[in-house]
C-alpha cells in the first residue's frame, strides 16, 4: 500500500475562482482522495476495535452499509497493490495519480 500526503495544493486551486476548469479538476481529485481516506479510516477504526455501529454512527449510515463497505474494503486491501492510505500528518502534497473512480470504489 502506498501513502498519499494531504493534497493541500489541490485545495489552494479551489481558492482561484478565475480558473473554474482547474477548480473542477481539483474537486474531482479531492473527492477521490477523500474516498481513499474514508476507506483507510474505516479499516483503521475496525483494527482499533470500533464496532460497525460506531462506524455507522460516525458516517451517518446503517450498520448494514458499514458491513458492505468493510467487505469490499477488506477484499480491496488484500488484493489491490495500488490501494492508497492517505497521510494527514504530511505537510506537502505528493503528486497524486490521475485517480478515476473504479467499479470497486465505494
């Protein structure tokens, strides 16, 4: 698994309303980043002993939805070498790959 640093550069692009196409691209890439971050946090919460009900409450989803996400995430973490764990401790942004939603992304 690779670790991506927090994409501060993308957030700075959102603060430039004169360049809407760049802002839209940044939004797309940030959404992908946040999806990866959510996935990593769900897996980490489970490792630390959080119940499906706890995770569901934090995400405002049902326990069953958490079970479904966990099932897909555990399969993905075990089989996808490109599964990314975002790193919020980092100061600068590592170059983000052009992350397009895939069929196995929640």
